[in-house]
């Protein structure tokens, strides 16, 4: 017999893995010999964890011991078992187990679908702070699984004043928009989403020092909604609120360029495109900039410049698409883990030589948020594995069991990462194919316009240039201490976002 004191808090604090595991195993063996035969005699009874007090305590203590040693993958399953057993007087560890699971989830991305069962627990007896944390966690959980109604149900329970209140409002806004498929649905969802985003911004501003993360996300979300609604000037107002040193600056600048393009403000649009072609933005994957440039130049009858923009697209991206297709074909026949390993080789500086995949496409994968989240998780889990490998001999059979669990979850996460890489590269391949078709169409239009311009000039020697397509304007007030300066082939960081074009239309009336 194992004394119950072995599963008490003192053993948890000491992190004595082996003795904790022995206590856990003893109570589990007792459960197997008593509860299992009884359960099997009841048709339709599911295999829920037993409710024996000793098993509950041992499971919690095992989870806490592993958690305190930062073996998070090993702690994840026993934590879920504890939480599945619910709340109540004989379940004193629900709150502590929840916060440990919350940390585990943030560090290693542990969010299996089975966590949804935990929401069946009665949390009425807990204080308001815990309820806010609990509802925000499961609001994010259901949002990630695209169960938007359940996500909203939990997110709306996060009260004002909670540390997660701004983030909860932001996720509410995204949830309102998540199911939008048509323009009519957008018109119905946009007001609710905008109110949620505006509330998130106000709540973020009220935090000490301001919640910069939620402010940037809120401004970007507001800009995108107004862009989709066609309120371009309002969209520009919110895009310009993102600071220049933001990690989202490049994305906001591309979308700003699109906004100027759609409102026919070619002077500002070309200035943005010129900026995005600078060395400061060369790591970002924005091939559509070249198509936009070519289109603007075509509309201004700057046909040579339009050809140069298309040539840049061809040289920088389209000529390398064949290597991308080859990599995708080879990856389809391999384990996703091999695709992950191939991309990871770029961190060592020898990836392109090994894989033949051009660096431009790898940069686009590494800029993807889903890839980054998996990469961060894999790094954490590899550190766990290495720590266990260094001490597995002193932990005996128990150490081997925990190590096997960590290896299993690490393998699954790497395979998930490989699938994300394949999907992102496939999206890039499709995008390039679409841009290739658009470039071909623009080339035809350039040829047609060249012929038309020549015919107009031959027919009318006194032809004058016309304004071209109706050009939009954007109000710009220049400070007294600013001075326009022609571009001389060098990019300066304090000038890079202030370029304007003064090109006039060369179209013949």
C-alpha cells in the first residue's frame, strides 16, 4: 500500500517524480481492478476518468510535478484529466489546474478538441477574476476551432476591467466577421464588428501605458472593414495610425497602396509602390505590387514604365516559379516532417543549396503567423525533450514514459508545421499563376495601347495629352519645414514613407 501523504502537496513542491508516479500508478492500478470491471458491465458507459479521491490527487500531483519542472508536454494530459473531473468540494484543484493548462496552452499550443468537455464544469462558485480568465480562454479556444457562436458566448462574459477585456472585444469583432460570405452579410455584420473593434481600442487606450498590441490590431481591423465597405478615406485614416516601427507596418503599407489605387490617387499609390520596392521591404512577399504598378503606368500611358514593372515581376518571382513547383511535387511524396526540416535548413544558411527552393518563397512562409506559432512551439518542446534526455536515466521507467509522450507530441507538431509549409507554398504557387495571367493581359493591353497611340498621333499631328482615367486626390498638408526633393537613387529611412509621384498622363486626346 502507498500512504496517501505521498500524493499530497509536499511531494508536489519537491518535484519527486518517481515517488509521485509510483503513487499515481498504485491508485490507477486499484482503479483498474475495481472500477473497470464494474464499468464494463454497464452497456453504453463511457470511459470517463474515475472519481476516486486518491486517483484525483495523484493525477493532480503528477501534473503539477511535471509542470513545475517545465515538462509541459508531459503535464498536459494529466491536467486535462483533473479538469475533466469537474469542480466541487472534493475537487479542490480545478482552479490551479486551469491556470497551469492555460500556461501550457500558450507555451506549446496544446488545444486539443477534448478541452471543450471542460466547459461542462460548474464555475458559479469561483470569483469574478477567475471567470473572466476562464471565459476568455475558452472564447479563444472556440474561435480557433471556428465555432464562432460558442466563442461569442464566452467572450461576451469577459467583464470590463478584466486584463483580457480589450482582447475579448477584438476577438468578438473577428467572430462577427468570421462567417461573412456575401456583401449583404458584410453589411449586417460590419456595424457590430466595428463597435467591438472601437471598444477594444478604447479599452486598450485606458490601460497604463496603452495596450499597443491591441491598439495596432484594432486600427488594422477598422481599416480593413472600412476598406471592404468602400469608405477608402476612413480606411486610410486608420491605416495611418499604425506606427512606422510596427511589425505590421509593411502589411498596412501594402493595403494602403491598394486603397490609393482603388480611389485613383495615382500620385500616392505610386509613392507607396516605390517605397515597397526599397531595400527596407525586400524581405516581404508582395508580388502584386508589380501588377499594380504596371496597371497605373498603363492607365497613364507610360507604356515603357509598365513594361519595366512587368519585367520586374517576371525576374523576381515568375522565373522562379518552376523551382517552387518542383519542390511542391517532391514534398507531396514525402512525410510533412521532411518539408519542415527542409525549411528549417534555411536558418543554417544552406537551405537553398539543399532544396532548390528560392529564398523569396521561404521568406513568405516564415512571415506567416501560423508558421511562426508552430515554430515557437517546436522550439519549446525540443527544449523539453533535451532536458529529459539529459536526466532520463535518473527517472527510470517513468522518465521513459514522459519522454515518449514529449516525443509523440513533438512529432505531431512538426508534422503540423510541415503541412502549414506545404499549404502556404501551394497558395504562393496559385497566386503567382494568377499574377502571370494578369501580366499577360496587361501585356496585350500595352500592345493595343501602343498601336492606338500611334494611330492617334498619325491622324492628328496636333494631338494633346489628356488626363487619362479620372484621377482621385487625397488632401495633403505639408509642414513649413518640409521640402520636396527628387529621388536620386538612394532610400533614406526618414523619407521612405513620404514618396509621391508627379507623373502626368501621356495619353493622347
